[in-house]
C-alpha cells in the first residue's frame, strides 16, 4: 500500500478496475487515502475473469468493457422499489418497448402495481436492439418491529442442559425459548450461526467458517427427539451410546473439560446411523419426499459433497479431478453409487430442519413476537460443500478480509472466498436468494454478520498478506433488494452487524430500507465531539442494543478490567500493561459515572464487591432501556456473571475459542436448569423488564 497518487487513477489498469467495481484506493480514516497496489488490483480483476496478463491485454479489456457499457441497454439485474420503475428504464432511448414476464409466468406491460418478486424485464429499442434483465421488485422497506422487544443472546453450543450430549442442542434451544418467553417475557432468542461445519478432526469450532451456509449442522440434533429413535433395533448399542453421552456431558459440566464438538459428533453420528436404518412410516416418508423436492439441487449437492468427503476427505480441491466438478458425469455416477450415503446426509438435513421448526414454533407458542434470530456468516470454508457446489459464483484464488486499521495494523484474512458480483448479477442473485430463503425458513429475524459486505468486501489474493488486498464493490441496491424481498416474504426482521469502520452512507442506506443496526454500549461514544459516552437519548432507534457480543469481553470482565489481564497473559497487548489497565479503567469509570448521574446505579454495595458488580450490570441494562433502541439484547452469560469471552479475536490455540460452556462468576459451568433457577438472572431480567 502507498499514499494515494491521483495520476495513477488514469492508467489503463486503474480505469479498467473502476469499470469492474475494483477499488484503486481506500480511506482508512478521514483525510487519509491509500492507493491499492497494481498487484492487488490485477489479481482482483483476474479473479473476475478479466485478462490483465500484459499491457496489451489490459488495453483490449478496457476497450471491450467501455464498448460493452456504451452499447448495452440494461445491466443484468435492475431494481424497482415499492412498485416504482427501475431507474435504468429512464436511460432507455425514447420509444423503447418494455414488458415484464413475472415469476408467476404472466406477461404484461410494465406497471406500477407489479407484484414483489424476481421477474424478467424485456426491452426492444427503436433501432431493433433487444435486451432482457432480471427485475427485482422489492417492498420499499421492511416494517419496523411493532413494539420494543427484549431478548437473550446465546451461543447454542455453550448452553448445556442435563439432557444434551456434551454441547447445547436444538432440544435445549426449544426449552430455552419456551422458558424465556413464558417466564421472562422475552421477545426473542438470538443464536450463533447453525451452519454445517466442515467435517474432520479436529473440526474448526468457529461457527463463522462453515462448510455450508445453506444447510444446518446435524450436530445440533437432539437425537432422542427424532420420532424413529425409539424404534432403533440395537438397543444395547443405544444404551451404550447414551451412557457415553452422559459421561461426555458430565466431563464438561462437572469436571471442567472443554466442549468437544468432534466427540459429540462421533457419538451422534453413530446413533443417527442406527436411526437411519429405521424405515419411515407412510406419513413421515411423504413429508421427507416433500422436503427433498422443495430443497432440490441445493440439498442434493450438499449431501453428495458429504458422501464424497467421507471417501476423499473434507477439502474438495484434493479429490480426484473428475469429482471436483459437481456437474461432471463422474460426479453423477458417484452420486448414484453412493445413494445410501447421500440419503443419510439428506435425512439429517430434514431432521435438523424439523427441530429448528419446532424451536421456532415453541418460541411463538410461548408468546415471543419474534422468536429465533438466526445468524448469517460472511462466507464459507474454501474446501467445503458450498464452495464446491457454487464454484461458478465464487472468486477463485481470493479471500475475504479487512484492510489494516488501528486495531489490526497487519490487516485480516478470514479465509473465505467471496461472491463474484458479476456472476451474481448475471444470475439475478439466484444463489443469494436461495441462501436467504433457507435461513429464513424458521426465523423471526436474521442477523447479517459484517453487513457492510453487501456494499463491498476486502479481497486478499491467495498467498499474499492482507495488506496486499483491495476492495471490490457489489451492487448494494440489488443485494439489499433481495434481502428486503426475502425477509418480507418470511415476515422477518433483519439486523445488520455494522460495528467497526463503516463506509459513509452505509448505515443511512440500511436504515432507509428498514434494516436494523447493532449498537454495543462500550462503543457508543460522541466520536465527533468530546469522545464521552453517548447519552441514551442520542442513540439511534433502529438497532439491536446490547452490552456485549460473542467477540467481546462479558460485562463482568469489562467492569473489573479482567479482559485486559487476559489479553496480557496471552501476549496480545501492543502497549505496556499499566497503560492498558489505566485506559480500560478510565473508560469504564466514564460509563459508571454516567450511569450514576442518570440514577441507574440503585442501592449500595454494602462493601460486597460481588453485589456491586451485579448491580452495575443491571444498571448497564437499565441504560439500554433508556435508549430508543427497538430491540434490547441480554448476553445470556452476563446474567450469571460469566467472565470469559466465547471468542478472543487474534487467538487460535492460545485460547479455547467456541468451546466454553456458560459459567458463573467462579467459572463453574451453569446448565439450562441452573439458569432457570438463578436469582441473579431473574434480578437482571427484572431490571430489563423495568421492575
């Protein structure tokens, strides 16, 4: 990276980049612009299928692109909001004939009462030129929540009950929603991504680097709740599995062991093989057939990848060449030969879908207006099922990350292949639409991790450091229109995780379309003024307001300063410990001072630091209620004084990310049953309920 040089923007390479949405510079902070390297720009263009191998090739590609844009009547996809005609129609020559073929199969002249959907737009210019484009007709915006709602945020794997097999499962989730809705008056429960993980040992425990975002992971199944489970024939094996599951659960809850996802899956897989051998009854068989027909190619691809991964390993790049293409004849033959294994993995997807549906149904039955809030990760593992099945839509040789900033001077590489914006647009955003539809099946709301990725993503060339990346722009209007369309069809809210450095105008655009933001207390300061904590009345309304998240310290650790000590022990501090301690204490002190001035720190501690901390946590949440935020979330571990973050960015083996059960202030695991009987939890929720 170098300081920006305006003269370079007029070079053929940089002009070509601008025409393909590849950024040639970025602004890491106000008043500072950094130019992307020629190498990064050329790599991004090559990943988009543009030949930039020689100066002549760049010139030819530039001329071809300019000609294409000059001659075309319509871009591949256009957007109409709230029944209004797409802006692209205004640029058509006078006298151009326009008609629409709706997704329902009707052909009509364009009219303002076009139903929501993804239609086909046909135009014929007076000079005889014709064109067609995908027309995304979306509601103007998503409706706001009808009333303020509060709820719980939890990483499902961390929520163990005395019935789960060593990690939280969908049975636990259903119990949590039933209890939280009925006993606490909660309106929602937000969970981590439940996407299918890449198999193997050890499995990457991060829910944000999945094999597939389209299919849920069967490791979350409550095996005993499957209707065929009681009829599995080998009862002695079933009893042995249940005994092993009990030992695994006890190792976490009673012996201080970490959650072992691989061990849980090994047990569940053995049990599910026995369940799979049980014939389905006529009604269940019909329901399964309907599910297969509804899910179609996406499920078949996923199940085929799972079956092939059992033979050849979890990275499709290492498979025999003939099987690396999901549409090859060899893959078709392999699918037929492995039909029993394909059916096994398809059946698991069906069973998991059914338990997700039950959890959402339970939430609604308990009076939750929203119910489950599911989480959409930024991308998928490059060796996994989605990357294999959707190769044509992903940028080969590139990875999503983040540029250098004050917190990560070396930048970040997340190891996730990005969508190709050109292929998305050409398809009418078909894979993105199907992804959203799958996630919204059993959701009252959807959280979009790194929602800024709808606008642009930082592409890092394979083998290069994150500093050698550049931004690639997406058609944010189309991405948002698809999101609004699918969420409105599902009757769901959308929450964008818009923390950190956000491009100017992004939050305003999201708000205009009814996408809620995310506001975390410790980051809400008057950044354009004195830098002090932002008073509650100045917070935005269209957001989910929380005290912390899975990537941040729990509130108890923040208040005590233990998060600084943890980072020091792991060698993550960039400044002397005393300096970091002083800054953290000052920031916390500013917030406590504001809480005190607002009269939110109720009662004295009586010299008891534990009581004082508990009341400070209550005060933090009373503050959130003073804001106009439409949704207020309580990080479930905060309710029992947990001090350990679920994930500590910047660590891998140094810290047990994604493997910790919810624990109390002394680090003792807390079960779902314990939570439901916790006076500390009820005291916090009483504060949230305004009692």
